C-alpha cells in the first residue's frame, strides 16, 4: 500500500529534524544516540503501521486483483462474494473477495484457446464459457466438473453469449452468426441459427418477456430476432460506427447502445429500427462496455481507461467513477448493485463501491462546461477534485 505523498514528505522532514537534534547533542554518548534513533525508528514504524491499519479498516471495496495473463472477461457470482475471471489462455479463475482481501480459490483449465465470454446461470450453480477454440462449455460450480460440451458450436469463434432463460442461451460469433440453444435438446444442434450481420456480434440482450433477442454488431447495425417464431424481426440501418454494448433501462422500456465513437443511442423497446435519442460523446473514444446501475444511471467503461456515470433521462454526465491506466475491456456489477468490477489492458481488476449512486441527487448538474464535466470525480474515484480540496482549507 502506498501512503499519501504529503505523509511521506512529513516523515522525511521529521527524520531530518530528528537527526539534527541528535547530532546537536554531540556530548551525548554513542550508545545514547543509538538508543534514541532506535526508539524514533520504532515509533515511526508503528505510526506507519497504524495508518495502514486505519486505511484497511475503512476500505469500502476489495483490493485490486493483478494477473500475469491478459484478462478477457469477468463475471460476479449471483449469490456468493465471488468473481470469475476468464483469461487469454482459456482458463477461468475464481476469486473470493471481502473488503480486506481477494483470494484465489480455484483455477479451471477449460479451453484450449482464449476464453471469450463467461456467464453464470441465474442461481450460480453452472458456469457457461465460450472460447476461440469454437467450444461452449458448461461447468458444475460445486464439483468444477464439465457437465456439457458443445464442440465446434460455430464455424467461427463465439464473440458473445447471453443466458436467456432457465434452459436457453444464445451465442453470436465473429462472422455475424447467431444461434439459440436449448439445454433440454441432445447433441450439438442449435434450435435456431441465422446469419444476418456482416461483422462480429458484439452484444446480445433480451427482456423478461423473452420474445425478442436484440443484437449489436461491428457492422453498425442493431438486429432483432423473434425467438418465439425463430426468425428475423427487424434490422436497423447501419450506423457509421461499431455498436459495442447494450443495456436495458426504464423498466425494460429503453435499450442503450454504446458505440466505437463514444456515442450513446437510445432505442424504445419494440421500435428497434431507429434510435429515439442520441447522446453525444465526451471524448469521441470507444465505449467498450456498460452496466445499468439504476433504472436511470449507466456506468460506461472506455478506451481512455475512465469509468463514467451518466444520468440518462434527462441526460447529463454525473462524473468519474474510477480510473485505469489502460483501456477498460470488461465491466460487471454484483447482485445487490453496490459493487462494480472493471478490468483493463493492464491485466488488473479493480473494484468500486457505487452504493452512493442510489441516493445521489441526479437533478443537480455540475457547474461549468464540458471540460469540468469530464474531470469531475465521484466518491468512488481515487482522485480528489481540486474544488473539494480547497473547500476544506
């Protein structure tokens, strides 16, 4: 743990003044000098330890996880304080977490190539995983044994996956093919397969009715399938940028799609052909992932390494939730919505306590223009706002 720079400076000044005082008493015996220095060092060590202990006691989120291998996806367990991490080697690592520590409890070598997506089922008893090896695997979480294997499930690697119901899930691959699967069916044959998009399927989402499956694509289209009728429902016009991630808001009446140019498009549920609203980008950099926190607040993770919270209706930016040194690639929220985790190209996973967003006054806009909005830090951020600092003086 790194101490604050101000504290380090104070320690250096104290050490310097102590040495001056001791040297000034040149008539004292050498053994007395050593005794004084020893006592001072012990006191300083105890002070440092006390500050560290104090910081640890007031920690509101788990410490950072740093791995040796590239992190592809993360997923919170729906019931336990556990997070699953998929890496580029095809492994899935399981970590238990508290506010004091993150502990590796299991490492499962599942796939032969890079793991692409991992999802728990609704009760966390099964883990679904897909990889570049064209396989879909379902693992029993209690025994950590493989209970279902779909070999060569797609002709191209699966890019994304979505658990749709108790027995059904969907997958989309690098070539724009979407498939629906039913666990009650034997063999490796999907119950529905269609190619309608010209590029990779980046995200898939449905609502509680489970009638329409909405897919975003690298070709810039939003494509919707009628799962009941097993056919294409509607495809939007292609946008001038890739659509990268999706989220549901306003009691599942609104879909939010984020793009490679940092824009946010809002679609009304049932009106999938054209967006109803568009929110401009702050940075014009890609928004790789998003997560709904409330019915009206979204957190996005971007190519600039910044997690931002945005109020959707009415639209305005709330501030920075947290920061990474490199592009953020994966984002998830725990079951009670108080904790989010994000991973970046720095092979790290950071946790952020966002409980305050439930009671945040979202109607109060930040004073100032776009630049001030871009750099305003919320309580979870590790960076203080200059105005907040000077307000305490």
